[in-house]
C-alpha cells in the first residue's frame, strides 16, 4: 500500500482518475488485474469513499475498467471472459462444435466437479447453450447436443 497522498482542490476525483489511468497505461495494473478497492484508494489519497467511487466510475465510463460481481473492479482488455458461467459455456460450445462432446451432455453434478463451479453457475452456462440452440433438455433424461437440422 502506498503512503497517504492527500489531494486537494476542485474535482479531486478527476485527479485520482488521471493517476489511475496513468498507472493502467504504464502497466502497474495490467489487463485483467484487480483495481484497488475504494477503501484502499481512500487511504492512499486521503479522500472520502464517494470521491474514490467517482474516480473509478470515470474509468469505468471510459471502458478502462469493468465491475465484475463478487470480484470487484478489474482492468479491461483481458481476452478472458470475466464471468465464470460464460467461460464454462465457451468451453462446452467449443467441445460441441469440435464434436468432442455429445450426444449426451454431462450431468450438472459432473460439470460442477469438472469446473469447480456452483450449481447455479453451471445451470446458467447450460441455459446459454440452450438459448443458442446447441443443446436441448429432455425431461427425466438429461441434456443432449442438438444434431444438424434437429428441432425442439
């Protein structure tokens, strides 16, 4: 943690945003890395939490950072998908298109173990694939990869 650096004057949040923007461009915070929390920025710059939040909002509006639920703010520009369910859906989609997965899709329990993810995360990933028309569910039997020309 840096030593307290108190900023003063008009629009302090824009000064903080400028400094954070410079750190991002210098690689101090590379793509995909977490940004300091609001509390850390408050301590570093000697400002109120709302001021730190406004500085981060400026960077988010510029597209330099994104907010990911349960992870906080991270520097954008990473090629990795930030949402776990999308990572799982992307992996399963690649397996389906390559022919490595099918005709049956592994159970939710098996996918939870494979991806070390919660039931809701796995279900959300499967829902994405169902909406895309790549898989379909058969009540009491499971989920299956749709074959070319197959309809629900």
